[in-house]
């Protein structure tokens, strides 16, 4: 697991527990896959866009 993935997992803990319980693993898996496929910077840009849309 890269430091990007560890940091992203840590940031996920800022989300409400009920949301994390349902989506944390899926979000972390999607981030890791995107990072491997497109690179870390693209993964972070996508993550920021997604976080901006969260309630």
C-alpha cells in the first residue's frame, strides 16, 4: 500500500461513521485502482472532486 493510499484511508476517517461503514472499502479500492492506472495526481484530483460533491 502506497503512502497515497494510506493518507486517503486516513482522510476517509473524517467522514461520518455510518457513511464510512458502507463505502470506505469501495472508495479506498477505487482510489488505489485509479492511482495505479492513471497516476497519483489524477487520483487525488478525482478524489477532491468526489469529496466536493459529498453531503
